[in-house]
């Protein structure tokens, strides 16, 4: 799977690098599935990804509060990328 590295700023103002693993469409919106690029972790981050009108190749990212949406997007991601979850 091709990965794109992106840098985001967290709520404390610190820059954090992520691997953008996929963009999943769910209920008409796009969601980015991210993985920490610089640390060992088993945590994925899912953010709403809105294309930048000035550059459709770029996105604005927003947090998601609805656990149901996060779970549904992650389930689609697992289905599309079973190789990540093989032991």
C-alpha cells in the first residue's frame, strides 16, 4: 500500500507526522485513516477529510465526535486492507 506522509498540528500546537493510509468514503464524506509515522503504536486516527477548493489534491482535516462514524469508517478500512491486520 502506498503511504503519504503528512504533518498535522495537535491541540497543544505540536507537529505530528502521520502516514495517510487511505481515504474512505462514508455517507457522502471522505475520511482519512492515519497512522503515527514516528512512533510505535497500534492506534489509528480517523479524521474528516474535506478537499481544499483551491487544490483538490490537498485536504482540510477535522476531528470526528460520533463514535458510530469512526467505527463504520474503520470497518470499511479493515475490509479494504485485510493485509494490515493479518498476524
